[in-house]
């Protein structure tokens, strides 16, 4: 299993998304956090499971949401680096 870490940018994205869900419903926020944790486990166990969307980034959909976990995998270091938790309808420029 590859190690998984979140860049500070991804942490900020995640905090903002959780805050948005929290404003709607505490239960929805907890479900979203659980879905993100599951996605992180999934990509740690199978980092090449998702196709490349450019020369180094992959995108894992976060279940039951419109968010995507954008990450890159370094096989030499056996490390997954989450670079963004991005809303699917927003411009991908910030994480590219």
C-alpha cells in the first residue's frame, strides 16, 4: 500500500467543502468526510486504478458528491500525493 499525503492546497479545499456541507447538514458533512477517507484508502491501495487526465494527474471521484480527488502517484517513492479536492464543475486550472 502506497503512503498517501495531502498537499496543503488539498487540505484547504477539503476544509472548504466540508464547511459547505456543514452549512447544509452536519450529517451530509460527515458522509462527505467518510467518502473522502474511503477515496484516500482506495487510491493508497490501488494508486494506478484511475486513468491519467494529463501527464501526471489522476482523478478519483468522491462517492455521492460532485467532488473529485486529484492526485499524482510516484511509483519510485510508493507515494500518492493528493493535490486538490476539486468540484467537478469548476475550472481545473488551479490544480494543473
